[in-house]
């Protein structure tokens, strides 16, 4: 087990683990750390906690020190100066006639470097631009070309669901997304309906893909396997009977150890059926990381609920991102477990 803190550098940005170096640090404090970009001041979003060695990067960096009031003032001043640097750079780009779109300007804490992020259709020769900017700002200049997905992550906005962009709110990395996912989930293949503001396929297509892949692989064959005529598939009793067969298949894939109680086992299987196997497996992995029983429904239910909070869905072991359906899933499990005996009588008819 290692002691770590979670540090975030932007309001809606990704959080990173750092070694607290023995310091007493609590949520809301600011710390000075060294990153690949240079010396930075970040906000602590999760105080000192213990996690397993597997959940942290091998080269875990220690904090340099706890930030004082001077560091915080400097950080805030840098944010104001970044706005002016952005407009100055835009004017220089226009003067040089370069075909590039400036996205963001960013200072390091010690102002030893200023980075400008931009998008462009192709390669851009910005050597003369760098010379001009160096003469204006008298510091090291770095220009980075980024993609349209990174642009959306930096700028933010609202998706077609009405929520802020997932990438700017909680996604740690961009997962590969394909049109095959939309097909498997029965969605419209119209690009305008399944693409985000960045013009790429929406990241949320990947969230429950593992559940769709698994269910699509077994559901078409369930009725055929038990010689159920198509005319009876909509019959409630037949539906319950087939559902029991499906739940058994899900249970086999979860590989519960001997000694797991029937109620815990059935509750976790039902949660997979309702909320998606991927999210339930995330909750079980979080339980293991925190030294708790991944086969206890009480524990799994708690981590399913906690998966709506950044400090949990940003954990390295989480594969399916944020989960906001815990209330509905927990209510479904409670309801079905309450009627379980009745369903079992139908299933063995």
C-alpha cells in the first residue's frame, strides 16, 4: 500500500496521484509539484489516502512543497496573464497569415515557459511566429498542435444530452470509438446524431459497450436454445423463465468464489443485468483496491454510487468512466430480490 494525494491543475481537468512526502495535506490545499510541463501549482482534490501499489504509476513523483499564499497569488495572476497572452498570440498569427486556430495559452508557475495550443488542418511553419512571441514575452515559447477532441476537452461546452462534455468533465483518456459500437447498441447510424461537438463519434458510445457485446453474444440464442417459439417470447412467464437462464450465464462469467452468499451473488448479477457488467466490474475493482470484499453486494452497491464522484471514476482501475445510474440500479435490485422467490417458482415450472 502507498500513501497518495490526488492533485488537479484545472477546474474540470484530470487529477493525478502524487506522493505527499510525509506532509499533512487535506482536500482544498494547494501544492507545488514538478510535471512534464514544468513547475506547477495544483489543487488537492483528495487528501492523503492509502491505495494498492497496482493502482499508482511506477514513477510516483513526490510533491515539492505545500503552496503558500504567494504561490496561490502567482497562479491566479498567471491565469489573468494567460488571457492577455492569448489575444497577443492571435494578433501575431493574423499578422503572419498562418492557417491555425489558437485554442489556449498556459504559463508554468515560475513563468519559465508559456505554451500555446492550436489546431490546424496540416503542418504549420511557425518559426517566425515563435521568434515574435519570444521577443514579446521574454520567456521560452512552446507551440503544441492538438486534435479536435483535445480542443473540445480544453474549451468545454454542452453535449446533445444537455450535460457538459464528458471529456472536459471526467474522462481521463480518449478511448477508441467505432461505428460498430453504434450498430451493436441499435443506435441511428446518422453521423449527425452520434457525433459530438468535435465532429468525432461520441465518447459515451464506449461506456456500456462491454455489456452490449456480452449480451448480444448470448441473448439471440437464449430462446432458440430452449425451443421457445417466437410467439411466446412476449409472454411474461416465459420472459421470466428466459431471464433466469440469461442471469445464470452472467453469473458464470463473474466467477464468484465458494462461500459467496446467494443474496450477494444474485444482487450483483442483477446489477450487471440492469446497470452494465462494465460498471459493476469497475465497482468490484475499486473494492479490491481499497481492501474490501468485491463479492459483497453492500460493498459493490456503495462503490457503484461512489462512481459518480471524480475521486473514484478517475481511479486507474476504472475502465468505463462515470456511472450516474446507481439509484435506478439499486432500486431495481431491491425490487427483484423482494420478488425473487416468486420468480424462482415460475422459472422451475
